[in-house]
């Protein structure tokens, strides 16, 4: 009998160490706060799954909101005024209105691309002979002044608009739909000498850029708007640095150059679909 008890005691003594590691491991895993993270690092785990799902869900919600409430395309018929500063502003008499048409494609609530053209008329009167026309003569043989010059300007442009987020700016600002606009433009200029019909027309073009801002007030939400837009234009006009309009005689009326920036203010009626 003593031998049997001795054998059982010896068996328990030898078997206990083999059971303790599993128990200790189970207790350590229960107390280990990083155990879940270790599981994610195992082969087949994806630690970015939750993050990716949040981004995809947010994008889907934003797209659905845009398709439900946003505008997709618009056609703009515009009328306004184009003016200049510098010597060009002194030389020109503006003949409003300026006319414009454009087409806008909305990428989302805040960005849009546009393509369009604008046309404006101006004039200048050169009452004294200038360097650019040495062969212009009066009937008595004296040098003739160019007189009235009719100026036509046509510009084609590609625009980018960024609409300001107005969710937290109040109802009045929200309904005005404010935006910033940048344009790449090509200005085509034609000068016609009305009083000297023997003089050929001057034509040419120059690359320009426009920056400004605008507002769009809804007439019917998503259907029609009244737009107001202000732009400053820098243009490399073909006659920007010309001296052809400089006076022949000292003290005469003329211009050493026709430098200057352009400014436009346009009011538009906007059709959306």
C-alpha cells in the first residue's frame, strides 16, 4: 500500500510542471493588452482594413450627396464692362457693354472647369501725327494724324473655379455661392483706322491670365442663378511696348507705349442642368 501512494505522489510531482506552462500562458494572454494587436500582425491580417473602409464609405456618401444636390453643367450668358489702367487706360475710351458666353463643368461641390469667350469694344483718338505712320499725309502735304482708331478685343479663356466652403458662414453667404477663379486667356486685338482708311488694320494676339472672385445668387435652386464676377487681367498685348503711337513732334499728343492691365466686371444669367 505504501508503494502505491509513493507511486501516485511521484506521478503528480512529475506531471505538475508539464501542466503549469499552459496555465501560465493563458493567464498572461488574458492580462496582455497587446494580444489583439499581435493577432492583427499575423499572416492574413489587415491592420488598415478599418481605415480603408472609413475612407471608402465617406467617399461614397460624398458622391451620393453631390449627385443628389450638386450641379453638373452650366451655360453662362454675360454682359459687363472692360477697363484698363496705365497708358492703355489713358488712351482708350471704353464702349460698353462687354459680351460673354461660357460653359462650366462641375467636378464636385467645390471645383469646376470652364471654357468661354468675351468681346469688348474700345476706341482712341490720336489728334497729332505719330511715328508709326510716316506716310500718312494731309491734302496739303503735311503729316496727317491717325485720328479715330476703333479697337476690338476678343478673348478665349479656360477657367478654374474653387467654391468656398460656406457651411459655417451664415445663410446669406451660403446662398451667394462665393468662389475664386483663375483663367488662362488669349486676347485677339484688331485696330481699325476710321479716319485714315488707306492705313491697314493692325491685328495680333497675346497670352494673358486673369484672377478674381465671383458670386452666384440662386433664382431657382439647381436650375438658374444670377452671377457677378470681378477679374484682373495681365495680358501680353502685341502693341504693349510699341512706340508707333508716340508723337512725331515734342509736346504732341501720343503714347510711348500702351502698357496696362485690364479689369472686367461681368453679370451673368446662368442655366444649370
